[in-house]
């Protein structure tokens, strides 16, 4: 097995009233936020509006990518990555469940890849850069 190093800093904030911290936490990473979510549904009523308000209150410009589907495909991830690049997002904020988080993980690729995400994941050395 080849040796490697893996670093994934994680911060989990949980509890009553913690959602209000969203803007100040995201602002540590920049001034432009891509809000990633599923389309508006009754069970999320007001959640995305509140998220945008917290981000805007902290001084972030916000746009929303709401095309996340359950078990997102690589095509959906690629569409979100394109939205992040077009908006020049400094930070990606996933709201509304696991699919948004899954979809967000591919958003901030350091440079666009002219191939599908799955091919790059399986054969990173052969994927075109």
C-alpha cells in the first residue's frame, strides 16, 4: 500500500439556537457563499430563507443551488461545481440534509476537470487536467 496523508477538519455545532451562528462561521472563509439544498419543500419551509438571512447579515453575498436530488449523481455534483465557479464562491454551505452535504463535497475542486467526477475518482492519474 502506498503511504498517504489525509486531513479533513470538521466542526459540528449542534443545539438550540446554533443555526443563528451560520453567517459568522461561514464568513471566516470568505465573502461569497453558495447555498446548496434540495428544492423548496413543505418540510423545509423557511429554512433556506433563514439560512440566506444569516449569511447576508454576516456580510456574505449568497446564491442558491437547489437542484440537489436524493443520492445525487455525478452530473448533479458537476452542475453544482459549475454554479460555484460561476458565482466565484468562497464557501459552500449545505442545508437540508445528507444529499446536500454529499453534493457539496465535490463543489470546491481546485480547478475544473473536463471529465466526469466518477472517472476522475477512479483514475486520477489518467484523468485530463
